C-alpha cells in the first residue's frame, strides 16, 4: 500500500496528514479506530507551542503539496472528500489565523451594552442573526469538549472547558508561528518533548518509593 502511493513526503513535518491524503487520493478509505490512546500530551507551554507550530506548518506543507494540481486532486478525491480535506487541512490553519481578528471585534460589537434594539423585526434581523451565529459558534466550540470530559469521566477538567476561547488564541499564535517558520525555516522539525507528564510511556516519571 505504501509503495502504491510512493510513501510519504519526507520533507513534510506532519507526515501523517500527507500520507492520509495520499491514501485518500489513491482510493483508500482513511479513518481512525475507536480505541484509547496513551499518547503523552505536552506538559509544558513551550513544548505544546512547538508541537502546534509543527502541526500548523505541516498542514500548510500538505496543502501546498496536494494543491499544486488542484483539478487532479479534486478528481481523485471527489466533491465531498475534497470539501472535507479543504476544511480539515488548510481550513484549520486559516481559521486559526483569522480567529483573533474575528473573535475580538465580534465580542466588542455584540457586547450587550453596545446593542441598540431596532424599531421593528427587520431592523433587528441582522443583529439577531449575528448573535445566533456567534452563540452557535460558542456552543459548537464548548459542547464537544464538555461531552468528551463527561464521557471519559474527567470531571476535574469540566471547569476548564469555558477557557477554550482563550486557548484558541494560543492556537492562533501557533498558526502564525507556523506560517513564519514555513517561510524562514521550512525544514525545521520541532520535535515534541516526551517523558515530562504523568501519562509518559518512557518510565521517566514513576512513583517514588516510600521513605
């Protein structure tokens, strides 16, 4: 299978994204297994930021590589898969880049004290539609995280769910760093540090024996 798709791009810093798209273009069904993962999440801010920067840069590399022949890629993927690929790979980076420039003005303009009601339904319709879209976006952002915490039994993480809008500001920072790094250092590989958290598989963090 790997030979059929000519392996993956060795210069891409997110080889899984590149390989997944190569397999999809070759007609294979790509999905994930509904199983647990014991992958270690970054425990420190710098390690997290470097990891997310690499992901964002790799998504851009994948987009540029497979976007060189857009008509061929579209024909191989088909309309629906092409739409999903655009939303998932370049769309992730684009939305992260635009997030602070759209979210902060929206918060300011839709702040309750700044909203002036109109005299009739039609004059209130634009503001009402904007509020509906804004609130729906927040629900779409927070609800999956809340449901995931409840289903996994991670009740101690539920209070942090409302902080996701601030978290995505950091994701936006990583996206901008990814763009800059793609231009200045396209081959740099920000390797994720491991062995730093309690979920480490390295055995570096083990309970100390009682004294």
